[in-house]
C-alpha cells in the first residue's frame, strides 16, 4: 500500500486516522511555493553497494582509477546533505574518462551503476544525440536531464543520484567553431549540455560520465571545474592489472575445468606488456580457437562431438595467441627485421663499448627519478651499422613499447604529414610506462641535401620539440587512503610514478645537426667508427665462417701485404656485401674478395 500526502491535504484535514503495516509507504510532496524540509540524524546516503566486487563486475587493472572516481565524485555524497551544505560545496557533476582504445573506459562507466545505489544510468552513444530535424538534437540533451530536474524540484539535495553516461563524447562535443557545415548544430548541442550541467539552474543530483580517446577534440568549456571536472586517464594496465584481467577472462574455463594445469597466469601477465584489456580478452579468445582447432581433424567436423568433452585450453594455445594478437602500443618486430638481417657481429672493442654504453642509458632511464627522458645520438660513417646497434640496444631494453621511425616508412609523405606521424609515435609512447623510440637517419627524415642546401624546417622543429619534451607524470595521491577505505574497507597505498622515454637517434652527418641547432637536444652521444684493422676483418670472417683454416690465413696475409691497416676504413655493411659477392664466384672466392678490397682501399698486393 502506498499513501501520498501533500501539505495542502494535511492543512485541510481536521483528523487523520488509519492503519499502517510494515509494507506501507508514505511519500510527502510539497506544493508549488511551499517549503518542506525533513531533517534528522542520518549518517548519510549509503550510495555504494557494500558487496560489490571488481572481478564479478569484469573489471581488472583499474583499481587506481576507481579510487580516484570514488574520492572525487562519491565521497561527498555518502555524508549527510546538511554537512555538505555547511561546507558550502557542490557535488562533482562530471567525470571524463580518456585514454587509448580498449583500456576499459566504457566498461568502467557501464559498471558504475551496478556498484551504486542510484537511479538506473542513462547510457547514450554520442552520435545518437544528433538528429536531422532542427532543434531535435538539443531537445535530446534536455530529455536526458528531465527526470533529474523534476526530482530535484521535489526533493532538493535529498533526491537520488541520476547518472548520465556519454560514450564517444567527442562526436557531439567538438570545439565550437571547428565545424564549417553551416548548420551550427554541433555548437548548439555543446551549448545545451553546458547549460544543463552548470547553467543558471544548477542541479546537484546529476553525474555526467563522458568517455573519449580524443580529449584534444572536446570543447575546453566542458572541461572546466563545475562540468567535466574530474578528468581521469585510463591507461594501459600494468603487470598486476594484466594479471587481474587474465584472471577475470579465464574464470569460466577454470571454474568448468576446461583450462589445463600447465597454464600459468603469471607468465601470461609477464609476457603481455602493453596489451590493453580488450587485447587481453582477444588473447583468451585466440587461445580457445587454437584449442578448438586441435579437435577438428582433417578439416572435418565428424569427430568434434566425440572429442568435445576432452577439450582443454593449454599453455601452448596461450603462447600461440600471444604471438597472434599484436598490441597496438607494443613492439613492432616487423619494422626491425630488415635492420638486423645479419644480427650483431661483435668484431672489436667498439661494438662492445657501444652496446654497454647503451645498456647503461637504459638502466638510467629505468631507475633514475631525475631523468625520465634521455635522448642519445649514435653517429658514425654511413654503413657503419649504427641503425643495427640502435635497434639492438632498444630490443635489449625489454621495454614494453619499442617503435622505429624510419625514412623508409615515410616515402611520399608531405612535411606536415611526416611531422604528424612522428608526433603520433611520441604520443603513443607517453601511454606506456617505459618506451624506446629509434629515430633512424635524422638527416634523411629532414630531407637534407647539400645542394642548396635544403631541409624540412617543419620536421626539424617537430623533432627539436619532441626530443626535449619530458613525458607526462602519473601522480598518485595518498589522500585516497581514507575515502576508499571508508567505501570498501580495503586500504591501499600509492606512490609517485611517471612515464619514461628513451630516444635513440642515428645519423651519418653529425656536422649538419650542429648547423641545424639539434646538438643541444641530445642527453648524450656515442660515436661508432668503421672497421679499421685487419684483425677486425679477421673477426668478422671467422664469425661468418666464410674463409677458414689456411684460406683465412691466406686472406689475412694478402690484406697485410696491401698495408690495409694504414688506410683501411670500411663499414660493416660494405664488408658483408663484398664477402657475399666473392662467395658467388666459386673457386675464386679469395681472389675475388681481395680484388674487391683492393678497389675499396686502392692498393694492389704484390703477392696476388
């Protein structure tokens, strides 16, 4: 039974009698112009469900983001409205979740309603707001806030929380004036949303959650305090976060005993660096597809029913899946294959010195709190192998994000397109806690030619700025401790963290960089020279196993007869080319190799 009373009814009634039971519900409402306020000693609104669990909600690796949301958006709502009014503050009305695709922004917003004792959230995709009829798009915005407005007029600060979730917010809230379609619809939608969130008639019972992976496209007025005040970056999960996500996605197969005992989730978490939550889910799906494929014999479905009850997803399936699913912000090994066809040939102290110095810079980037950005210039003659060494240093770092910026990948691009592509690689690197970028052949990226001379100033200025730009920090706030422990009973600790970036640039024209003003951009420099001694050539030939025994002795004797040590300077790439060319002349390999070296050095051995 439900009984509704208004102040006007109570004023006219001389006597009021009735029988109330435990199921009776009494709703008080005030007439227009009347004042009604019910106060008490309530401890506040129990807005957070006490029994929610991240794993049951399918959320992993986002604990820190949830803690920030609770502290900013919900901590003030669990206290009595009277206390909040005495403090003279208003509740947070807006949250913006931004970050790379697939990191769980939509999932987080969708599941917030399940952990709160609030009205059912209104979830709307950004493009759904737009309508071809004049004024209809603005009316769609007003309708989203209509229920909250009506309840706030009746109950004031005691009204329930109304949550409105905008997915793909950048579709409707672009910078005003950026669209030249002549309709002005986009600007009107933004204006309407601004007015509803923090206009003349302010609502204190709404929470707008917007999601986007293009924060730069959203109108600045929407990002100020009072509107989308809390802006939280949902980044790629760390190792513990990946372990949580793997645990969540493999729970059904573990519960139903369909996962083999050799599967180690810790191994999967360690070997899925820079995988987003969506990509980890893709790894699990891919692993199950490999398991399904094992039970389809000979491409026929005849024996599927007989072997279905024996299906188990094993570790080999997950390893194959890790190789198949390529993370968008990970290591692109295909770009490095062409730079290290012959591997690294350690032919002398210069190779070992360069690699050890590079590893030292890697350790500095990883461990030092004072140098989150280090840029290294590795220069030497053309063909000396600086690109291979730079890639080797990058791969040895074991960083989760490794990218190569090469002139070969930018053939045909305009200057502005090159600058944008380079900036995009750096922006993606900032999303990873540890990143290495190899910028190969700077002078070619700058389109430098000595005739003129000519170079691209657009690309030059972009590189100068990016090489000096310190990666953005990720700050944790220890004030989270109290609010999150009150809400969930789970204490935690956070510390100051930050993104770290190591940039390795290669060049064969060091003097040009001085003229262009790029020398000051580098934290350190390493010079790598050509092969300059017969002993170094001997080391290369031994490792390649081209000439062995007496044949190798003869080759080295002929080189010394040429007095090669006095004038020798040959790049490792050139030497490998000459060796392979000599190998093609069967029966005359030694003579052909010596002739090629003579052409390079300019001396004819008397013993030949």
